[in-house]
C-alpha cells in the first residue's frame, strides 16, 4: 500500500521536473463533459477502506453496511489502482490487476469511477523503468497511451463513466517549477487520446479543495482542460458553528468549485469528515451534521453529479503507526502527526475496533436512498 492514499496530508518530497511545452492548452469541449455514460441524476458512493485486516466483527459490519448501501440504491463505485501495478515491467501488463476489481463492482451492478494516479500528491507514480522522467516526457506519454489501449475497453465493458489520471498534483504546484505545464500537457494529450478510444469517456485530474482556497496557480487551467471538475473535499473545523453556518460554508465551497468552469459537471472523488473530539476538532455529532449539510447542498446543485465518501471504516492502528513513522522520517512536526493520527482513526462511518456505526452512517444511508 502506498502512502498516496492519504493525498494532500503528507509532506511532499521534491522531485526535479522539466517542461517540454510552453504553448497554451485546449479547454475541453467534448460531449463527455455531460457524463453521458453515467446517466441522469446524482450519485452517492462509498469506499470500504484500505486496511489489510480488520477485526472479525468489523469485517462483518463492513460487508453488512456495504450491502445496505447497495440495497438503498448505490449505483457507482470508485476504484483506485496505480500504473506500476498494471505494468510491473516495461510492456508487460497484469490485466488481472484491473479486471478483477472491475468484475467485483460489475457483480454488484456498480458503475466504476477509475483513478490511475500517474502523478500523485507526493510526485510521479511511474513504472520503475520510467522513474526520473517528467510526466510530459514523450516516452511516458507513449507508454500511458499503450496502457489506455487496453484499460479503456475494459473500463467501458464494465460500464465505467470517468477516469482520473492524476490525484492532487496541485498541492505541489507552488514548489515545483514547470509542474503545471507538465500536468496540463499530460492531461490534454491523454484526454484527446482516450476520446479517440471512447468519445463518451470523461477524463479528469483530481484536485485538492485546499488549493482552491489558497488560489494555487494552475487549478483553473486543470479544471478547464479536464472534461469534468473533480476535487477531494474534507470538512473543516465546525466546532461551535450553527448548522446553517456549516451548510453555508459548504455551499460556498461547492460554488467556488463549479465557478472554475461554469459549463462543467462536478465530481467529489473523496468526501470525508473525521469525528475525533480531541485533536481533530470534531465529534460524532459534527461528522453527522457535515454529511447532512453536504447532501442537502448537493440537492441544490444538479451539476454536482457524484460524491464518494472516504471512507466506510477507520484506518487500523497498524496502518496509522506506519504512516506516522513515515512522517517522522520526514521531520514532520509531532503536533501535526498526533492530530493526523486522530483524523485517520476517526474518519470512518463505522469504528475500526468493533465495527459499530457512528451516527453519520444512518445519515449517509438515508441520503443514498434519497438521492439515488
């Protein structure tokens, strides 16, 4: 498991980039902007979690809650897989790495949203023989096209509707010279190539909503070149705030995302809110109110087409300890690490220790049924 699962929250290791292009980029005008493969309406989904193991009661609870969500009307699923997993050696593909999880979603009649992080919040995620090359290097572009030659038909056959080809590269834009042009070239070239393979398939790059608040240079262009706008969105510090103020805060954030390109649809790839009440500045009640306010706001904005909750179960203590050690190796402040541990340990709708549900679970289940 890579630490990129925790995009945007782990300190970034610098990487030398160069740009092979300085010209302007073409905004998306494709019919895929309307998400024709998704169908009408709005959609809510979940990610089970990434723990290698859970207590028996928790495992049972995860499956029960997942089945409840499907029964309530959940119709889409999100799948995350890295390029090196599918191409462990140059030109040699492990198609089972993709076909098996696609088959699992198809069996449950869930239409997949696929994320392949060719570039993640920590840097490039490339096959070993391509490491050290820029994302817009001609060899990288050619190899990713060859990957798409079999990925897109498989995704199409499984009723997939969107593919994100990078995750939160924007968090590195302020520090990495040339990265904006690198990401935009990769996005534009792959968008056009994927449209040749499947014109209706939407292509996007997922961004961190914090970059929008910080007015990071490049967020606007990424949204314009993408077929649809895509963000990871986590709740903030709502302690002491009235419910209507929480909802107003969320509404402003959604409007700012949509304002990046008023003609486009919006997807929330990761939607999350911890419940920790010591360092995470939250509580069970605040977590529940966050989801209620978000989904009430979602109903007001038809262009907000889908939101995927991150995640159903808390991270396990073992994984949290591993992440913390990685952060300490990077000389991360201990105060940040302790807060982050509580966030990871309380981000789920059900508890890791025993699988019991937090109040937010029933809230989310009701909204899946209502929105779907």
